[in-house]
C-alpha cells in the first residue's frame, strides 16, 4: 500500500474509532444521566414514603417506641413522650433503660412494671400485651412486637394506648347491667315490632318465664286477650318518640295468673338518634292494687255503716217521738186537775220540763240525721235578723235566768236582712245560747252581739264559762263529740247541738267557729252569714196567724185517728176535758167510716196508719166531705217534703208529734163548725 493510502486508511480508522468512542461516551453519559434521574426519583419517592410514614407515625393516637435488640431507642413518636410525660433531658439519651425509671414513676405499681420490662428483655417473646394501671387513675394497654429484618430479630416496637375512657364506659355498662339484673322490676327490651330482645331476672320473677323462654318471642304472650289492643298503641307512641309513664294495666304470668302492673316504656335510639327499639319497666303492683281495692271496699263499708247509722238515728228519733205525744197529752190532762192539788201541780211541771228537754234532744237527733242525709230543705225567705234573734232569745231567756247568768244583747241600730230559714237560724242561735248557759257557772256573763262586716253579718255568742282547750276548737263541731265525755259529766246532751249548728249555717252559705283562751277562760262562737240588701219589711207570718187565732168556736166535733191507742185516747180525753165532742179511730179505714158517722168538724189524723195510710184516708175523707172540715196531720215526720205531701193529700195543717198543745189549741180556734152542726 502506498504511504498515502496507508495514511488515508489510518486516518479513516482513527476517525471511525474516535466516532465510535464518542458514540460510546455519549451512550455512557446518557445512561449515567438516566440512572441519575432514576436515582433522584427513587430518592424522592423514598423521602415521600418516609415523610408519609413519619406523619402516620405521629398522627396515630397510640404512643410508639422502636428499640433495637440492645435496648437502644431507634424511633419514637411525640404521643409516646406525651403519654408518659417524658422530659426533654431524658429524650437526649436514646437509651431505653435510661427512660424506664421516668416511665415507671407514672405507674400505680412501678416495681411490677420494671420487673415486667426486665422479663420482656430477658425472654424476648414475639409479642406481649399488658394492662397498665397508672397512679393518676388512667389505664394504658401496652402491646409489643418483635421486629425482624431479613429473618433476623432486630428490635422491638412498643405500642401504648390510653384506654381510660373506653374502660370507664365499659365499667359503666357493667354497672348498669348489674343494676338491671338486681332490679325487682321487670326490665325488658323489645324491637319496634314487639319482639323481646332482653329479659332481666326481675322479669323472670314478675312473669315466671326465663330469658331463654321468651327472648325472640312476641311480647304479646304477656298480654291478656282483652288488653291486646294496648300493644299497638304503645308501639305507635314509642315510634313517635314519646315516653309512656306509669301506665297501669294487667298482664298474664306464665302460670296464667293475672297481675296488675305499672308500665313505663321509652324509645331506644341508636348513635344517630333513630328509634330502634323499646325499653320497658314493668312493676308488679298487684299487692298495692289489692290494698287499694281493699281500702276502697272499706270506705264503702264505712259509708254504708255511716248511712245505716244515720238511718238508725232517724228511725230512733222518730220512734222516740211517738211515745212523747201521749205522755204530753196525759201531762196536760193532769194539769187540768192540778188546780186542786199542789203536788199534782208540781208533778206536772216536772213532767212538762223533762218532756220539753226530751223533745228538744229527740228533735236535734232527728234534724242532725236528716241533714246528714241531705233531707232538710230550707224554707228560705227574706228575713230580718232581729226576728231570728228575738225568737232565739225567747227560747234561751228562761234557761239563762234559771242558771243565774247575766245576759247582754248588742245589735246594730239599723236592720239587717238575710235570705234564710228563720226557724232554722233561730235554732242555731238558740243552740249556741243554751250551750253558753249550760257551760257557764251561775253568776257568769253571756253576751249576744250582732255586727255587720261588709256583706256579712257576724253573730257572736260569748260566755265567761268553762272555756275550751285549743285543740278541741274544731272537733267539737263533729257529731257526738263532747269535751268532757266521762259518765260523771254534769251536763246533759248528745254532742250533736254544734253539729247541727254547723250544718245549718253551712246550708245558709255561712261558717261557724269557736274561740277560747283556754279552760275556764270562757268561749265565743262566731257565726258568719251572708246578708241581703234592705227592702220594706214583710209582714211577719206569726203576726198574721196571731190575728187569725184570736177567736174561734168553743165546741167542735173532733175525730182523733192514731194506731197508738195511748196517743189517741189521751188526746181524746184531753180534748173532751176542753169541752169538745170527740171520737177515736185506730186505722185508716176506720177513720173514713168514722168521718161518715160522726161528721167531725176537725180530723186529727196520724199518717203511719194500718189498712189505709193517713194520706189516702185524708184524700177519701176530703172527697166525701169537701172543704167542710179541717184536716190536721199529726205525724213524726215534719220536714218540708212531708208537709207538701200532706198538703197535696188535702190536709189543712201539719203538726209534728209531740204536738205543742198551745199550737193545737190555736189551730182549733181557727177551725170552722160545719154548717149542719
Ligand atoms: P252537747 O252540748 O250536747 O254535749 P254540743 O254539740 O252542743 O253537744 O257541744 C259539744 C261539746 O262542745 C260540748 O259537750 C262541750 O264540751 C263543748 N261546748 C259547747 N259549747 C260550749 C261552751 N259555750 N263552752 C264550753 N264548752 C262548750
């Protein structure tokens, strides 16, 4: 080869080589750059992964510590140092053994804690689990797991979790469960469809079923057929979110026995507040109900016996009244003869006085029992208080004079009117005045004062007598109550006067109260009654009848009809002594016939008669004889309704037994003689 060619060839090779080298270098550089890029990427990814791990590590609520097998601290999170309250200084050392005393100091039992750690280091178990009780009451759970790298143990990860709240919640539930179990009441939960889900011991005691027998079954097994409608109503109410409080009903036990229960039910809600079931407490109130029913029965028994007592009193008073009539007549007969015989005069006076006393007692008894039974309608009219007071004073004066007491009366200058039954209100004032006379020593003072107080009037009856203990001021108004109830007591009476006073005052819309500074300090009774405005004074009925009674025929034909022969005959005799022509009959039919035969001017007719009662007899007599004769009812029953019935039957007058003789004489004076006599 020519040198030039050689040279050329050499150059060409050199050029080629250098090009190859350049290309190789460029390739190598490219690969290096790629590798570097990949490395940078990997590094970045690693850094990101590390950062994520770190963030995860820090954001967990557990405290985490990583140690190597020699006990050197490799990593820990903030949470770990905070849970144990580790100071900065300790954290510098990175030696687990250095940290342990500071950690142990938190424990309720530091020695046990340290011993356990030593054990873990010594035995190196794969995992551990301990519950740590701290001195401040917190509770931690500690887990640890061995860490391995490529199959080799390289250390341990310690994990600490504060479970104080969870434990407390758990304990709370535990306590609640214990409470539920120990309750005497049945505590049951059920679904909104009424399927039983829990059943405590109380439920077993109350209903007799065990939990195993009823859980999963419908609550309706406890409900008696006639009350089955209650369940849907209860469930509907619960679905609306309402509570059911102390609903009293009946349920059935396993043994079929019915029990009374008081049910309280409320909705069970989930975390979101949705109603998911019903909790129900059923209390067995069978016993309480039985006592309640028994009490009600006893109240009924008491009411019934009280009613029977009132009825008995009414009959007693009525029966006691009947014999008084002939006795009074007999006394009157004796009186007509007493002119010649002073001893007879004295005896008739005694009889009169005692009869008056007995009549008053019997009347009070009859009144009180009839008022208690609501059988005393008032004859209310517009009446001047002075009329009432005067009539009461007329009745009381003889008593007060006899007892040797001084009576003063004070009244306002102007007139006061009441809407009242004058007879009944006089009775009230008379009762209070007679009590004052009864319970005051001779020489004592009694005052009767009336005063206005707005639209009310106060009637005060005050005495300087034996007084009343403070604790008796109210109960003396109760029936049969007497302060001195010993048998040796010096005053007569049944203990009903004040009961009557209170009843009558109440019927007039008023009140009565007693006052006393104590025994021997005197007493005061204050009656408070509503007043009405002043009007022209009505003509008094008494004045009118007085006028009428001024004259009358001296001899009458009088038929006396009474099934009590004593009553009839004594009255016949008495009337005969007064110069009247008389005849007696002893039953209703006989009365009708006697009226035919005898053609009386006046018939005194008892009501309770055999064969034909007094009303019927009166009707028949009236039918035959028209208005020619005077018909007078003589009866034990003197109430307004009795008077009305007797008026309807054709009676002209109605007298209650025993008849006040003066009153009868007054009526006889108004009676006419029949035209054909
Ligand atoms: P009675 O007088 O028949 O016993 P009352 O019902 O009138 O019945 O009175 C009940 C009781 O109240 C009397 O027994 C008496 O103890 C007491 N009492 C009533 N009025 C007076 C009074 N003016 N002073 C003291 N005690 C009185």
